[in-house]
C-alpha cells in the first residue's frame, strides 16, 4: 500500500506542476494580451481560479502523505509511548471524520451544481466542487494507511510524533 500511495503522490505532484504551469501561462498570457493588444482570454481568470483550488487540495494530499503539515509537539512529546499512540490514534480518527465531512459536503455540492454552468467557460460547476471528493478519498486512504501502521505497531517511537523540524533550524 505504501508503494501505491507513493506512486499516486508522484502522479499528483506531476498534476500539480501541470496546473501551476497552465496557471502561469493563462495569467501571463492574459496580462500580455490586455496591455499589448487591448484584448484578453475570457476564461483565463476562471480557469486559473479553478486550477488553484485543485492545486491546493492535491498539494494537501501530498503534504499529508509526507507528514509535512504544521504541528506542535509540546504536549505529546512529554507522554509515554502508550500516550503518544493514543493521541495519534485519536488524531487520525478526528482527521478521518473531517475527511468524511468534507467528502459528503463536496458530494452534495457536486450534485447540486451538476447542471450549473460556470459564467465564462460554461463548464459544469461540479468540476469545481469535485476536488473535495478527490481530496476526501485520497486523504482518507493516506490516513487509513498511516493508522494501520500505528495500530499494528509498524512505527517507531520517533514516528509517533508527526512533526518535522524546520529547515531553518539545522
């Protein structure tokens, strides 16, 4: 499962890079067209906004997989191994609950907006909300994989504190 998640996150990184490149092209091209030719790409702003939302949510999945989110260890570091495991299992449970809530809300919004057209592109607004579905499922799988490792004892005591040191503090 780790290997599959690793490959999936590499694919997400490539998709994120493509979103970023397309955003740069759309925005830069629109700026040049507006200033140099007094015209523009009508859908540029809308597509850039949608790409940014997708980029952000997909980046959140990759960061979750790499344990790169911000955190604090002041309380957990003082606990014993059993306390650290209990806190981590509780945290995973709460994060899975949030993934479910995000998924179910995104599913409702996707269904509601299925027949609603975006103002500039005319595309279905469901595409905008569908990123919540992708994030909910992807993040849930990452969390379930990590939770399985904790419950089965496949993590070291150092791994029970999911905080990375800042690169500035080397």
